[in-house]
């Protein structure tokens, strides 16, 4: 079985130096359509805790001004999610629909050492009826990598986005780069307290190997 990432990412020696200093490593990766924003952080927390913080978007959101509606929820963390971004006047709001899934092949091929969760756009026809008017985002994809490292977890996040209309692509990429620190630290902070939320009675969340993470 071939292990293959949905979006190729890599870290440099400079990135690892920043991680060793306890900092967030940030970099732009050239890509067709729009550059990809890449951020990485190391945490002593378990992959289970961080995976829960990433996946439990029914109860949390990582981005303010973002309305989310889950459209479809299938087995093993595979789902479709409508998102509507409120933007300040006179800029028109944006919306899109994402297909989000775990890379089951990667988990199996790496003997469960590498976990990957990715998202990509579906089509405008998936927008639920009755939603307010907004501009469709023509590019929106990215993912998370979680890797066991040095007794903790190496967390890698990457995203590529174009929101269309009159907003320049460069402005969107710069905004993504500026928010990487906040997004990654928020994820780690949530993971630190996830044991008080993911308790008995919470809907189960699965690892990429399709096993359920036990509740506290």
C-alpha cells in the first residue's frame, strides 16, 4: 500500500530550529493559483488530544466570524461542511462547501505514525437553500499533519485560499500567514483542556486508523 499525502508539504532546517526554540515555524509554499501558508508547532500533548481539538468543530470554531453548517457526516470523520464568512462592509461575504476527510491510507502505510486530515472544495450546488447571498470562494484547501515526535506531537497546518471578487490573492495569503500563530496556539490551548469536554456521552471521534478515541 502506497503512503501518499493529499497535499505535499515539507519542513526545512530553519523550521526545525524554530520548533526547537518553542516557536511556531511559518513559511509560504509556492503553489498554482495561490501560495500555501504553512505553520508548524511542537507540543508535549498526545496526538489524541490534539486530534480531538481539531475535529470537534461542532462545539468549537477556530475562526471568528465564521458560520458553519454540517451537511453530511459519514463514517470515520468524512463529512461535508458549509462555511459562511462575514466580512466588514463594503466587502461582500464569502461562502463555500468543504469535503473533509482523514487519510486512512497514510495512517495504515506509516504504521500509524502519521495522521493527516484534509479538506477541499466541493461545488456551489452543495450550498444549502435559504443561505444569504455571498461570493463563492474559488480556492480553499489544506490540511493537518500530526506526527509523534520527541515524546510529544509535531503539528503541521497548511492552507491555500482565494476568496474571489475584488480581494487580491496576495492579501488573503498574507492574512493567512499572520494568523498561523494564533490558530496553532488556540488549537494547543483547546487540546490542553479537551479532557473536560470530551467526556462520557460525547459523540465518538475516530482516529485515522478508524478506531474510536475513548472519552474521559
